[in-house]
C-alpha cells in the first residue's frame, strides 16, 4: 500500500461536492500535507497560472476534482463552456503536473461518458464502443480526452495517472441551483420547497422511467483514496494501458420515479408527483459494473435511504446557517443605518448651530 501520510497532495476543486469529500476523507485518514486553492485564487483554465502554481508548490500527488459540472439543462444550454473549460482545466493540470515530476494523479471521469446504449451493467471495456448521449456529448468528449491524456502520459513518460468513472453522486455540499443541479439535489430542493409552500403536486422532468445508480459522495471519496493507495503493480494488473479507468458505483440502480418517491418520504412531502414527459429523459439506463473495484478490495457502505437522510439534514442545516447569516447581515445594516442617522442628526445640528452663529455675526 502506498500510504505516505506526509506527501504533498493537491486537491483541485476542493470546494465542490467531490473535492470537499476527498479533502475531508484525506484529513480523516491522517494525510497532513494537503494543498488547496479556491477558484478565485487559481483559475485552472489559465495555463500561466497553473504553470506558476505547480512550479512553486512541489506537489507529489493530485486529485483532479475541478471541472465544469451540471445536469441536462446546463449541459444543453452551455455546451461550448462544458467542452472548452473541461478540456482546458484537465490539459493544464495534467500537463503541468507531469512537467513538475508529479508521479501520481487521479482523474475523475463520469458515467455519462459511456455510450448511450451500452449493455448493462456497464463494463469498463464498453468505453467508446458506440455513440454518446447527445445531451451531454461535449462534456463527455472532454472527459474521454482526460482519460486518454492520463494514459498517454503513462505510456510515453511512465507516470502513474489513474482514472475513475463514478456513477451519479449525491451528499452534503451539493449544488442546489434550481436549473443547474443534478437529479437528487434538484428533487430534494423541489420537494422541500413544495412541503414548506404546501403545494399539492411536484412536476418532474421526463417520464420517471430512466434507471440510475446513486452513490454517496463520502463512499466515492473513500473509493478514490483506496485506489490511490494501491501499489502501481496491483492497479496495472487490473487495468490496461489504453483502458486504465475503474468504475465506482453501488452495484444496483433504481428508476427516477422510485428515487423521487424516496426523496418525498425523506422530506415528508405528501402531495402528488407529476411527470413532464415533454422534457428529455436522457440515457435510458446507467448502471455500472463494479467487479473491478470489488476485486481491488473496495465496496460502498452507505445505503440510499440513509444517505438521503444525511443529505437532507445537511441541506436544512445549510439553509438555516444561510438564514442566520442573512439575519445577522440585516441586523448589521440596521445598526449601520441607525449610526448613520445619528451622525447625520449630529451633523445637521452642528450645521444648524454654525448657521445660527453665522447669522449672529451678521
Ligand atoms: P462541483 O461543481 O461541485 O465542483 C467543481 C469544483 O471545481 C469546484 O470547487 C469549482 O470551484 C472548481 N472549478 C470549476 N472550474 C474551475 C476552474 N476553471 N478553475 C478552478 N476551479 C474550478 O463538481 P463535482 O464535485 O460534482 O464534480 C467533480 C468531478 O467529479 C468532476 O470531474 C465530475 O465530472 C466528477 N463527477 C461528478 C459526479 C456528480 O454526480 N457530481 C458524478 C460523476 C463524476 P467553484 O465552485 O468556485 O467554481
């Protein structure tokens, strides 16, 4: 096992769903030398900035969890940004990591990079066997290129850059944007708001029939670190130089309708669920074959209902913290306003006195 707890690890995208889970898990497991940069501090699409960062930081290992990510709506609306930004981020990070002798890197793919009609459960070998799902093709092309970048540096320069293909993820720290979020955070928010507002029904995009697999992000982070701790001989024995990625999933899937029912139960929403079949369904089924990961000694531990309860709890906690922050901001503004009114009053009475004394002088 490759467990040097003092190696210098850069987690790219540490504020995101996956990056934050990887960061928490690395710290929990005893890794002490972790480097992070916010998006504001380091723009990963900017080659110069990435070059300077790697040249000055002496990084030993990289978890590349920074990416432009979103659901069907965001992928369909911003295809240019999805392909451009992801190609730029991964090219800059992988190339500069290699230029600065980083031997070990983990690249994050996504299950949407498998062919739309791949046989189920999807084996690692099915990559690029047929056409992609059109709604996220640009994003998927970038991710495919990321895996091929890692493999090409490994083949040409002997690096040990590994790739994982996680299934759909959820958990604390997710993006709850009303239009740009993934299935579980989007549904959690919608059911929560419907319960608070007392809405009689909730409408869901598509028919509810597509089947999806959902993995809790803490399980995912655990799997990533497990994989990076494996000796390179063992990793290579279970992969191929030009098929080096490993699936990470739960081994079982569920329909969108079933997951919506489960979320309604967790949130306590008792209205009806309607399906808007005028909206696209996306890929009919996405269920990963996880035999390789099992052979490498890992399996998930968090069940879907348990994970959803934890996620809903963290969503409510974040809402509460945001409300408290908004309230304390409002109080700040109010007290500032009072202070200003007081100062304004003082200035006015000083001005009045001055006018009065000026009047006396005349
Ligand atoms: P998030 O959107 O939650 O996080 C992305 C992170 O990357 C954020 O910290 C973001 O910072 C940062 N980032 C994005 N663009 C840039 C940039 N140009 N420069 C610097 N930082 C940037 O995404 P996830 O955590 O969900 O996804 C991470 C990875 O996991 C992706 O590669 C994705 O494909 C993969 N994955 C995710 C799945 C999921 O269900 N979420 C499923 C399968 C794979 P900021 O927010 O400040 O912009």
